[in-house]
């Protein structure tokens, strides 16, 4: 639905640009803008295919970080709200977002967030806790995630475990860790694509507000349209 509307706007824009194209003025500039919009549209289609239609909801246990200042879209088939578990089943500061489908290729996604006061000291403590909970050790590899069109690429420190991938974003506003626990089955390429799209969506601080509001509004509208269709 969203992609179809975006295509309509591209067609309308092309029609409105007729006089400009006919006069030969601004042709190159218009073509460049059209190419930009087409790239963004193509990315949005792939993004919506691979990710949830709502941003992740933070747990009440995350201190000092409001939902509006954190934006992340999880792989399709993952719950956007953390599981409510008894203390004995929790993984420390790691919140568990379980898979809603058995064939999703994911067991769950784990997210840990914290506000840092002393960057080096707090980061060391934060990572030590995450590593202990996930039983991970060793040095990380650096991975550059393909960015959204015309955005700067995001770089992550990556740690590998048994059916586990842990990503720690470099130069992030908050202390952040995102782990994907895999089932060991499913299409490896499709799973990797969803992970990349998920990690590319990360925004923290004030830059997260606008896309979060937009995605929530689109999700509510889509939900209303589905209800209306069922009522017909």
C-alpha cells in the first residue's frame, strides 16, 4: 500500500514536470531527483518486506532512555514488544523479543541499552555483562552495514557464537547491543538480509523521533484499513 502510493506520487511528479522537460530547462536536475526518489522507493519496498511495520518498544526496565529517542525495526516475524518473563528467566539487561513464527529463522532478538556517564568505564562494564549472559568471548570483527539510500554507513563490532550474532554499534549515542539468536534453519541469505535491514534502521536520540512517529502513524492507518476491509 505504502509503496503503491509512493509510485503514484512519482508518476504525478513526472506529469507536473512536463513543462520543465519540454522547455529543456532543469532536465538533468529533474532526472537526478527522480533517480533519488526511485532508489528510496525501491529501498522502502525491500525494507517493508524484511522488517516489522512497527518500531521496537523498549522495556520499562530500560532506565534513562525514552521510546521516542530510540528507533529500530526488527526482522519480520519478531515481536516488537519484549517478553514479560520472571526474573529467573531474564538475561540481565538484555531484553528478549521472541519470534512469532517458527519458520522466521530467528529464535529471538535480544536488545540491551544503557546511558553512559563515563564512556570507557561504563562501556567495559556493559559489554562484560552482555558477554557473560551470552557466553561470548574473543575479539570482534568490524562490519559496515549497507546504509539506507544517501545515509552514512553504520559500523558495528560483531561477535559470533553458536547460532548467535551480537552487534555493538560504533559511536552510538547510547550503550547498545543487539543480538540475533538463530534457529539454525531457514534461508541463510534471507536471514542475513533481514539482519542488515534491521541494523541499518537504527537511530538514537532526537534523530529517532520523526521516523518513529511516521512509522507508527503508517502502522495505525494500515491497521484501520485492514479492519475496514474485514467489515465490508
